[in-house]
């Protein structure tokens, strides 16, 4: 299963998008239109009860729902140490 990345262009989620690209990961992008309330739809809230962006669904189907945990997980999983402090 590819990772699924839920983001809103121009928001803080862009940083995670750049990190995914930098780490050369395969992922599917799903745009969340905050103004239209996409983040409050039942299917999104089932995955991310806080209704926030970004959200990354990992290959095992687990959702990560905040910037810091996504960045940390990506660095530990794919960064080979060079994307984390102290390495």
C-alpha cells in the first residue's frame, strides 16, 4: 500500500509534501479543501478526529495526524539518519 497524504496547498502541510519528495517516497496526494469543509466530512473525521491537516496514512494503514509526528516518523523510517537532529 502506498502512503496517502492529505494536505491543503499553501498551508503547513506543504513542508511534509517537500519532505516526502526529498525522501523520494511514493505517495498519493489528496487535497483537503478547508474552505469547503472537507476536513469536517465524516470520512475525513473517521481518519483524523481532530479534522486537522496534514494527515499521512502509513503503509500499514495507521494515520499520523500532526506535522511533528509525521516528520519524525518519515525521518526515522526513510531518512537514514541525515534528516534528524544529532545524526
